[in-house]
């Protein structure tokens, strides 16, 4: 029972870390882009209110399906270029988190090799945390591949064409249904486990 509670806690912590890093970096990039464009940044709250990036439903899905998604900061973005940059940034952040976590598990970088070799409960907890970071970051990457308006793919589509973006908004219910079916049939989690096994063993 304690082991299950520990794993759930580590899963929630890892999911929260991924959500915060994903959205915080996108928010910073947004402010930088607006500054370069010499345009006022249009948003409702401070980007440093990091708890706003943690989506309760995303946390629930992290624990049940290992597929988190974050709560985006409510920017009002009108130009295609900014949408495209933010979408690419979001995907890049998730990929980097996945690469970092798998590198830590496979090579023991960041000083983790000594900790892993020492054994004990601390090594077990840290190893589990990085495993969840790897699985959940892959899950978030796959979730963001769905062309939902607030996801990274939705931002990229908005950066390509307003017409295409309008079409995915109209098909929002159908896209979300496909997303839910992918979660129900555990397709994303199964794919992430297979990929991790291929990388680590």
C-alpha cells in the first residue's frame, strides 16, 4: 500500500514539474517575442504564478493513463508567427524533457550514477521519479500531437492558417472523442512503455 501511495505521489510530482516547465518556458518565449515585435504582452496574470499551469484533469490522467496535459496561460495571440513559435517551443520543451529523463536513466548523468549504484530507498525514489518523467513527457508529447485548439499542434495549425485553425475548432468535439478513445484503449501509454524499453534495454 505504501509503495502504491509513493508511486502515485511521484507520478503527480513529475506531472506537475512537466506541466510547469512546459507552460512557463512557452510564456517566457511569448513575452520575448512580443518584446522583439515591440508589441504589448496581452495576458491576464503573472507568468510566475506557476500553480496556474497545473491542470487537475491533466493530473488525473497522469495517474490513470500516464498522459498529462497542462493548463496554458491565457494569452491573446493574433499573429500567425507567434502561434507557430509557441507551438514549436512547446514540442521542443517536451522532447528535451524526455531526452533528459531517458539520459539520466540510461547513463546516470547529472550525478545520478553514484546515487543509483548506492541502492536504498533514496535511489529507488529518485529512479522512479525519472521513470515517471520519461513516461509522462512522452505521454504529453503524444497528447499535444492531437490538433486541439489549446494544444501545441493547435498553435502550430493556427500559425499555418486561420482557416485550418477554424476547421479544428469546428471539429473540436470529434477530435476530443478520438483523444478520449486513445486514452481508454491505453494506446499512448503502451507506446511510451515500448519506446522506453527500446531505449533503455
